[in-house]
């Protein structure tokens, strides 16, 4: 693996996320934990690949890594390692910090011993998320020092130096990335990997037990540490001025730094750029000096106007007369992620210069819509199809985070409401009391372990009349097939005890539980019928591997994939396969006949049970 075998001094191409992993290794990281979530997934996946690679080579793995049950547990494990004097990190997507926030807020009071990094990957534009919250607010909310890389090289450097800053301050540190930084591939200079400690020692201290009297004593200590953090921010190499001359100053952080540099060149303007990488606490003296030296300030930051408002406050408090442009002036939006067209357009309007981009960066070209869909052969489609066939028309379908969220799309339309991980079952309980409608909720197996258990307990205790469906495809599919507590291997490639979902559900007190293979439509329909007829909470577990894993395993065994086609002599053009089942492998040809695309079909064969005229048949095999 190049990421660990590259020699110091070499430059290799890495994703921003991979660079974070490399930076952690160079810092001598001992512990890494996560609950997978895009755009952060590759950080942990790289740790997992390295661990399995080294084990296969018979070499010692210098760190401990795990895919934890959820983000809160991941942070708690990482915190314990840090309090034992080990360097540790936790990585998650932005909404994962919501889950971990209870531990996070008090962890800041307790502080750390070994360096601790909390990596949050924000998702401006909601590419793979249910919201686009700006987690810089968590740094302000929790009084946490924060670094923001603008490219893969900085992602590695900030990770490495972040551990040192964390240890100097005795505070966990937030490393905040965004989708474009996480998924940009760029050149990264490699340095020595520091030897890890592997084992630490916990020294007892009554000021780690945050009863109210301790919390009151620790809060002022935290605030004093943040004053020390501001001194480090003032001197940090990650905060610097890129001088180009002129009376215009641009302040930028994260990926916006790259857009600012390109925009200055494209517009041919003279503008100094204050590049901020250590953004909490803000280097107030450096910012004040920059404001004093420029007549106009343009602030580039995605999502919320956090830097902009802080700069306005500094200018007001210091009596500096300067024009500050950004979101408040209406030139940039609080919505979505930026791109070069947006930045060039905004700066050109502020400065009154011509936008040299074709049509001002605008285009009438409309790309065809290509919404995400469940894969051909996905077992979730069969589960949804079966449930819909037997459920009353006004049934409510609370859903959850995962591949199965795509069940909201036509023709299935089996998702009515979604809040967060685990919300399906909690909302099912609420709807069961608030309405007289039937309820069938859906969650995945990884979601079940992550956040589904408490709501099932609530359903049992209060006897809520609802059907809770667990779609068990044997993996955490949407984020890259990572293991979970129902898997037989850990992220380190070690054998693990796999928790049986049906055993867990019965242990929680659910009386009516059935496990079915959803690719058997009749069996699945009957299971949903019985669950709907049961008075009280019922659970249906639809258990079948993700089709991508199933095909992978078949190929490893040398098995062939069946090929299915439509017998046009038998087809009666009812179009159920397209209009109700909705597998994307089906299509209409130019004569309006239904066909199956052999390149898309994954050979699951479920469609043969859907066709009422037996017009779908196996015609061969492919590798």
C-alpha cells in the first residue's frame, strides 16, 4: 500500500480523507474510531485497509481501530484512550457530531491527556446528507480549538500538528473538512511515521467526574485554555496573508481559499488574501491588522457567515472603517457549496469589474436528471414491494438513513417521513398513538444497532401498535460496506461475535418477530400480513445480503450470474415490472415492449415472481 510504504520525502496523490489518515500515522496515532458516514468514510476505511494489509503481511498493526456502534460510542472510546495518555481520533460526518454531542460538550470540560482529534466532515450542498449544518458552530458552542484544511496537503499537516496542539492545550481539537476537501485528490509530501505507544495508563483524578461542583470548576479552566489557544492561533502557520497588493482584502477558509486564489488570477485583480486555517479561536490581532490595511474586505466561506460576523465585530470594536462584503451584503449565499463560477461572479459584482467567464459563468445547458436509485437486485425493493401489496392505502411509512431511503421514489413510494438515524421507529410509536392508521417503519441493520434500540424498547413498554421493519442486508451498505455489530469481522479484520438481530429484538421484549428472505415475495407478504394483524409492536426482519456483496461472493466462488429476458409472446404489456416493481434493469424499447438490460441486471430473479404471466425467464448465465 503506497500510503504506508511511501518513503519520507516522496510525494504521492491522496484524497483529502486519505491524507488525514496518513497525518495521523505520522503523528503516532494509537486509537481511531468511527461510525461511517460520507463524506468522512475514507478516513476510517483507510485505517481498516492498512490494518488488514499489515495483518496479511504478518506485520504488527501500530494502532487500534474500530467501526463503533454509533458516533457517541466512538467518541467515548476515543476519549478513554486519550485520558490514558494515547493519541486518538474519531471521524464522522457532520450529522454524526449531533449524535456524539452529549459526550463532546462535557469532554471539553474534562479535557484530554493524549492528543485527541474530532474530525467532522461537513456536506455543503447535501450531496449525501439530510441537512447541510455548519459544524463550525460546534467549535464555538463547545469552546473547542478548530483547524480547517483547504487541500489534501493541509489535511495531512493539520492532522499531524493537531495532535500537538491538542496536547499543548489539554483539549480535544476539531478538524473540520467539507466534501470538496475530503474528496479532492492532490499531491501530499510524505514524512516519517512516528512510533505509537499502543498502551497507556489512566491516572485517577476526581476532577474527571463531572458532578455539578466539578463542572462549575472546570468551565473557567476551559475558557482559560481557549485564551491560550488564541495565542497559538496568532502564531500558527495555517493563518497567513498571501500578498498581491491593492486595497482589496479577501478572507477565506477551507476550500474557499482555492476558489479565492483562482478568482484573483481569473479577474486579474490586486487583492491580498488572508488564509485562515486555525479558525477557532480566531487570530484577532492578525485579523485586525488585515482589516486596518484594506478599504474593502470580501469574506469567502461556505454556509453560515461565521467569519464575516466575527470580522464585523472586530472592525466595530476597534473603530476600523472598512467595507465588508459577503453573505450580509447579498453577494454570496448561505445555501449550498461554492464553486469557481459563484466566487468569480460575486467578487466581480463587488468590485465592479467584468466577469471574463463565458456568459458570466452561467449556462442554459440543462443536464438530464439522474436521481439515485436502488441497485438492480437490491433486496430492499422486494421488501417494499411485498409490504405495499398487503398494507392499506393510507399506511404511514416512516423511514431512515440508508440505501432504503431511496424507496421514497416512484413507483414504490414507501417513505413518508425521515428525521435522523433511528427516527423511523420512534416516529412509528408516535404515529401509532396520534392516528388510527397502520404504521410500517423501515430501518437498516446498521441503523438498528446505531440508534434503533431505544425506540423499540419504547414500543414494547408502551405497547405501541406498529410494525417495525429491519432491512438486514448484512452490512453498512450506503457508506461502503463497513461491518457493524451484526458482522463476523471487525474493521481490523479480526473475528468478532456477530449479534443476531432477532435474538436482540426478542430480548427487548417484542413478542411478534419474524425473519424472512425478502426475495421470496409470497413468504414476505404473509409475514407483513401477520405483523399488521398483531395488536401491539411487531417486528419483521427482511434478511438478504446486499446484491453487490452477493455478486462479489459468487464471482469469488467462480459462480455465474443468471441472465433473464422477456418472452414477448407471453408478455401482456401489464407493465407491472416497471410501473409497480420499478427495477432499473427494465426499460421500454422503441416499440414500447418491455426489455431487460443485461448489463444492468444482477440476476436476482425476483422479477419472475412479479410477472403475472410468467413472461420473464432465465435464458443463460454471465460471469
